[in-house]
C-alpha cells in the first residue's frame, strides 16, 4: 500500500456529522429542526387537487352522479309545492258553492269590497264545490318518492366511487413519500428529527386522506346544490331570489376573514405535532438514559411545555375555524325570516301560490345549508392543506445525486480502493478533509484511529457514497465510484456500525438480511465464525427466536455479533468495521478478532477503532487529526516513531495502569 499525506490544516476545527443520540435522524443523524416555510393556501390546495388527475375519468363520473343526485333533490321541493297547492286549493274549493266558476267567486268578492281575498284566490286553481283531488296528490307524492330514492342511490354511488378515488390518491401519495425518503441524501436526515419525519409520513398523510374524504363529496354536492337551488329560486320568484343572494357575499366575506387567521393556526398545529412527536420519540428511545440520570422531571417539563404549545395552537385553530358555521347559520336564519315575511305578502297579494312559497322556503334552507357546510368544511380543508404543505415540503426536498446513466461496473472484484486528492466538508466555510490520497490494496487491513471528530467515520461515509465528495475521486478496482450505481457499490461493501440495528423478525431473518439468497449452510458457516452459533443454541427457539424491533431480548454484545455475522454473510470485497467490537466483552472480543482475521483474508478491510488493542495486527494504521492523516505505518512502526499514535496508545494503557 502507498499513501501520500495530504496538505491538510491540522489546526482547522473539524465539524463531523452529528452522532445519533436518542431520537436522532438516522445512522449518522443529528437533531436540527428544519426551517418551516409555509406555502399559500391556494397553490397548496391546487397541487393537492392535482393529485386526482390520474383518476379524472372517475372524477367525471362522480361529478355526473352528483349532478343527477342534486338535480333530483332540487326538483323535490317544487313537486312538494304542487302537492301543497293540491291540498290547500282542495280545501278552499270545498268551502265554495258548487255550480259557480272561480272567476264568478272572485268577481263577487270584489263587488263586496273584499279585494285582498279576491287577489289571493286569483292566484289559485280552484274547482268550487269539490274537495282535494287525492288521485293527483297520490301521483305527485309518488313522483317525489321516486325522485328522493334515485337521488339517494346516486349519492351513495358518488360516495362509493369518491372513496375509492381518495384512497387510491392517498395510497399513491404514501408511495411517493416512501420513494422520496429513500431518495433523500443523508444530509437531509442530519437536519430533521426522526419523530418530525415520521409525523409527516404518517400523521400528515393520514390527515390529508381524512380531510379529502370528508370534504370532497360535500364540496361537490354543496356547490352543485347552490347552483341548482338558485336556478329554481329564480324560476319561482326573482324577487325572493335576490333576497337569498345577499347570503353569498356575506358568506364569502365571513369565511375569508376567519380562514385567513385560522390557516396560520393550522400550520402551527401540525408543526407543533411534528415537534412533539420528535420529542416523545427521543424520550422513549433514550428511556433507559433518562432513568439512569434521573432526568424524568426535565423530560416531563419539556413534554408539558411542548404539549401546551400544541394545545394552544390546536385550540386556536379549531375555535377560530369553528366560528364559521355559527356565523353562516345566523346569516341563513336572517334570510329565512325575510323570505317567509315577503313570501307571505306575495301569497296574500295573489302573486305567488302557497305551494311556491313553501317550496321557496325549502329552497332557502337548501341554499343556506350548503353555504354553512362550506363554512364548516373550512377548518377541515385548512387542516388538510396545512398537512399537505408539510408533505409537499418533504417531496420537494433536494434528492441525492442520481446514479449515472449508463453506469460503469468494475471488471474485477479484488477490493482495491484508492483516494485521489479527495476534499470534503460538511459546511461550505468549514474545511474537513483536504486533498487526501491513499491506496488500499486487496486483502489489506487498514485501521483508522484518532481522537473524536478527526474524520474517521467521514472517511467511511465517503467510501459508501453516503455523502458526495467536493473534489478528487475515489475508485474501487480502478472504477470511479461516482460512475457506479449506489446499489452496485454498496453490494460490494459490508459495513458493521458501532450502533447496532436489528429489525423485528427472527434471528435467521436478521442474518439473511445481508444476503437473502444464501443457503442454510452458508449462514451457519458465518454464524460459527462469528460465535453467533454458540449463544443462539442457548435460546428456546434457536435461529427462529423472534427479536423485537430494538433487539431487546438479546444482549448488546450478542446484537453486535449478529450484525457482524450479517456483514460476513454478504461476502463483500470491502469490509468496513466502525467500532464493531465496542459492545463485545473482552473474552468474546479475542475470539471475534481471530474470526475477523480469518474472514478478512482476500478482502480489503477498514477498521475504525478507539481501543488500539484491537488493531495491533492491522497491515497499516492511519492516524487522523482534524481531517488529515498525520501518521501511517504498522503498530510497531508507529510506536517506535513516538508520535501521535504513541501518545494515543500510552494515554489508554497509562490510564488503565493508574486505575489498577
């Protein structure tokens, strides 16, 4: 192996990635809160509705069914008005003498000076001496019954289809969010708490689905009802229709004024929800530490403070938006009273029939009801759009650099890894690694040591393309890793982290995660080599023992052994061990070191270690400080040099001697 020390700046402060604490955002994540930039209601709502575009045919069907349902419902009151006229005119006709015409009765009333009654009768269709025409009444009521039955059937079909549309839309949205999360760079997860991200992926997406489910059907029906009812009202009486029209500008003014204020509160509500979820997830993940250090009171106080903020925002949002419905009902009641009074005068004057006034009063209710519903939907719409803003913010986040097309695949798999003038920094104004060059030959074990923050883990992140380098290039078997797909690159690398990760499943499933197509014998070879086989047989169900999602039913050292076995089973050409033996007891560590030595044969290995006793047999040791390689050599050579490695080695063993 050859190596050229970079012209680094050893005095430059290093900014490594924030290590994961309880509730951090990913394997190397931090806890920074994202900057909230709320979009406007209009563009967000338009974009949300735009997601229905793939289902445009079904949407057209829903609108058609809504038109049919509303049309039949709107015709109903007019027909009931005819029924009322039949009853009322039959009662009046029965009271009139038989054998005379309606006009004769009216002329007699005018001759006697009863002009008001004459005017009222002139607006009716009377048959003096005869009572209610029950045949005609039965026919009208039968038609009304059919109208309402078919209106209900069409409404049910509309709801059924719309439910399918909404669920498919939310299904697609969840898929897009999942795809986006997998396409985001590690930098994104360094900046957002895990609970905040989970809140967007779960709570906000669910809220979008519920809001669309509850508002779209009502929105379509209410708008069509307003148009249909208004048309019938003008057909019956333009004068009364103008009175009803006063409702629309009042409704718009009230809704706009209230919605403008409540939208900000809904955005705050879901922002605080995400922050509270992040805090709860952090506290639960670090529950043991909270108990150990007796900080439960501080955790409770932080929770109460954040919960209070969420309560205030939620209460304000619901209270302010909830004012809309009562305000609409008040306006509707005023219009109702005005129509009843003026309509009564029209009946008395004979310019309208009683049935038409009754129908108009029904229409006035049908007219104000959808307006009130639109007002009541404002809080649901705003809540859903506020969640949509947060989800769209996630979907709009910058993705990691796409894989090259066409990608290059190394012709060999020897595991020769080179750094050629590599420079990298997490922050633009904070240099970390500058002009670093090295070559790791196949089969060599390269140990990377140094103080915390020296850039050891950063070096590994760059090999795996968790982060993209700023300058230079890294090659694997002569191929620039930037020209390879990430999948191809990472399939050639095995990695064991200091922080173990096991998923809910059997021990067998967790080990085979490294190579699902491995045979049973290959898996057992890996577990025997890493001493997993020894402790697995002490478990009741052996390899079929089910682990929880935190691996809580095995010890920390056993979890680490499982992750080592998983990496070995993958048969990578490059093996990366980031403090992989930190959780293993001393006796097991010696056994694992021997196993590692055998399994590292013909495989390039990078070992990050704080305990220098674990890397004595490394082919080359790199000593890093402030992002630069300050020393290189074998264990014996570096001790003889008496430099930085010598100081690190002595600091560990001198402290152990003094403690003894």
